[in-house]
C-alpha cells in the first residue's frame, strides 16, 4: 500500500525544480557575500596583530611595562601583540604617531603620566591633545617617587628640610634626570607648594644624577622608588617622604609628603594603554577586558612589584579625570616657573 501511494504522487514539475534551484543559489550567494564582507573588514576584533607603541627607547620603565603586559594581552586577545619603540621629544613623537593612526584598535599607546600630562602642559605644540585624541582602557601601574637626601644633610623629615631650605635659599642642590624630566618637575612642584627654594642641577639621565647624590656632590633628589630603594636600604641615602597620597608598599615606613605637612602634594608615574579616540567602542571594551584579565594575573602583579610598581586598575572615566586634573596642575607649575620644553 505504501508503495502504491508513493507511485501515485506526481514527480516534481520542471517549474518546481527550477524554483528550488533558484532558492538554493540565492542562499549560497548570501553566505558568500557575508563571508566576503567579513574578510574585507567585517571580521570580529581583533583579527590581526596589535602594535603597542612605546614612546621611549628600550630598557626604561615604560618599555618594561609594555613588555610585561604584552604576552598576557596576546593570550587574552588571541593575536600577536608586538612592542614598537618610537622614542624622542620626551615621548611626544610616539604619542603623536598613535593619535594620528587609524582608529581601528590595532595601534595602541603605552601612555604614561609624563607623556599624557607633563609634555602637553610644558610644550607649546606637543602634536596631540591627551583628552581629545585618546581613549583609555584602564590604568596599569603606579610607581611612587621618593624624596631622598644624602646622609650628610641635617634633615630627617619634610618639615626639617623645608626649614633648612628656607633658612638657606638656593644652597641645597637638587639633582634630576634632566630639565623637564619627572624628577625635575616633581621638585619644582615641591618648591612651589612648600614655598622653599632649591638649586636645580640637571644631569643627562637619572643614573648620573644618582651617582653624584650618593657621592655627596648634590644634596637631594626626587627619584622613582624602584631606583632609589636599594640605596635607601643600604644606608647610602635617606628617604624623607614619598610623593603619592598613600604610602608606598615598597617603602611602608616612609611617610608621604602630604601627611608630612604639604597638603595635597602628589606626583607619580602611572601608565595606561590608550588608543586613538575614535576607536570603536566594542574594540575598546575588548581591550579593557583583556587588560583587566592581565592585571589580575598574580604573575603580572609579581613582575610589577619587583620593579617597585603597584598595579592600579581604574575605569576609563576615572583615568581621564586624573589626566585632566594633572594636566591642570602642571600648567599651573609652568606659569609659576616659566619652564618650557622644546
């Protein structure tokens, strides 16, 4: 009976077969068009290697930060993440390069407080606007700065140092890594807020400045805790205060400048991953998610702690607010001191 029914059903007509063929071809065509569109730029981000531009030469703290997070970002994003050093002009060349790059999420900046706030504040034409030209993911790390003095200096606190500087204006020699460096400008901020006069002695790099401080040729210096820490622990230098609002985990027994009487004083080196401002929101969200995953990794945290840095996560909005506040602070210092960076 079943066979009889099957024989009684008429075979598909030629018109029906033609319609089925057109429908199948149409479906295949749609799939082909969608695949072509994806391969021509519609692929989910990221679909190719990502470049992190470090606006300084290899080997420094900013470069080390980039190379510390790059492997984890590569793993989280599923694409190679390469570090590209583009040093020059205090970080302005590399930052301007990223600001003018296509906003597709494939060219990023390892931004630091000096590049994002100091250089724009003290330069007439830095080549970029940190708040207009960049979108932020999260802050990465923070490196406190410590005020250190040679043991011969008869001051063991910020209060005593200020009193000594006021009693002998311009006689205490303050070394730095060079005019316009973070170590120099932190000292200028201190003089402005403490109403004390020091004599600035610029060097070609923090290393040379530190050698003369240890040797007693100069009296004091504002330096990153990662560099000064070993000399403090050996007794060759005396730590007076750290420049963050909270005590540094690396030097927990050293008070802050703020708690030592210069209220509101804060200066530190912090870092972030930034992209051109018009980068799509979904790409920025993926970058931020990957960055937070990297920063939660105990191995990453351990690497930063060895450098004297602290992992500090933030929202993009909070970081942008900090950049805005620091930019205003350094602009005030420029007006007070007349310092201009070329």
